[in-house]
C-alpha cells in the first residue's frame, strides 16, 4: 500500500493521529512514563564520567534546585516512587540521556510497534472506502491460517465470515459492520479505545462532546415545525419534566455551563436529530462508526500480519 499524505485526516479530530506521531509528543510521554529511570541512569553516567560524586549535586544543579533534601528526593525516585514533575520536564528534556533518545527517534522511524500502529491506521482508512476489497481482504486473512491458538481473534470466527464473503462477494456494495466485531486492544497504548467499543459508546461520546450544539439544533427544528412553543416547553417535554426553570437549563446547556450527566444522556439519546439522515449530527456519528470499522480492519491486519509494512 502506498503512503497517502492526508490519511490521518480520516481519523481527526476524534483520534489525534498527527499528535501521536510527533516527536515532542513521543518524548513527553516517554519522560512521564520513565522519569525515575531516566534520572537514575543519567546520574550513573555522570558519576562514571566524574562529573558528580553525589546524587544531591546532580539533583540540585540539573533537576530540581532548592530542595531541602535532594539526596532523599533521588532515593525516592530510585525506589520508583512517583513525583509531580510538571515543573521539571524541561530540565529532564535537557539531559544527555534524553537527547540521545530524541536523536534515535529522529534518525529512525519510531519504534516497531508505532510503525505497525501507523500502518494499521493507514490500511483501515483506505479499505473502509472500498467495501469489496475490504471484504475480500478479510476473506484472505481468514483463510491464510487455521490455527486459533496462534491468532487470538480465532479462525472459527474468521472462517465463518470468509464463507459468507466467498459466497456473496459480488453482492457487497457496502461494509457490514457486523462482519468486523474485532478487538481494538492493540491500540490501547496509543489512545482511549473505549469510545469505539460499541455503537452505543460512539453515540454517547458524540453527545458528551457536542451536546450544546445538538440541543440548539434540535430546538430550532421543533420551533420551525411548531412542535413546541418555547424553550421552557421543549425542555420539560424532551429533557427534564420536573424542573422549575426549563429556559435556564436550556441556556446553561447551550453555553456549556451545565455538563452532561447520566440522566441528561439518556434523554439526548432519544433526540430525533441524531437519527435524521440529513442532519450534520447523524453524519458525524456515521463518520465515527466508519472510524470504528476502519480501526477494526486495521486491528485484524495487525493481529494477522504483525509485520505488515505500508512503505
């Protein structure tokens, strides 16, 4: 598969793909996850070079000046005890140990897992737009091996789907999402997959993200059709029946002063605008569903052929 320069746009803004692959993002994550080891390793290097004899000098001069007991601070880190490093990340970034890590990143194409992750995202984004090829690819994946113990998604499931595809491949014009009920665990380390686990989780995510627009647009439609005379009536019928000031709640929602809770979420799920195929909200939810399908196809490729390369 050839590289497509704008493939990441398919996933954004819901998955910050470009941010995930930026060097500064990778370095920031690396520091936050490994700073005790980084600081300890850097001190050992300095000690071997003769720059510092005591850890307290290193901590005072290069990590966090002004501490009452820098030796104790270092020992706590050495034990693996976590600290608030918000203010010292720039200092850690300046350490030669981290600079070497950055240099390795810039002269290589990230780590292998990240390359596979990128490849799967690219593959999914491409295939989701070509239903026939996607189904055919799934068929190929499912018939290349029959060992359920090797591939965690299991060939029993894959063979069942492959037979369906083999018998009906000429009829496929759209992607049947039910054919791609595939685990997304391989993406877990890079972004929150909970959003994409089910169709329901996608809708809830979208409502929580865009509720202030949804309620405003829904009220406009009802007002136009004269289903409700005012915001008070709209709120009491559609959102919260027993409320003294429905108009105030409406304005708090559209201005994002009132946050979503479970009761509001249940009401919003029933808004007709989310099922109106002509509404922007329906189309956005469909886009999220497409992203879910693309992620599942990419995840299948990741599992079936972990050394896939798009270069």
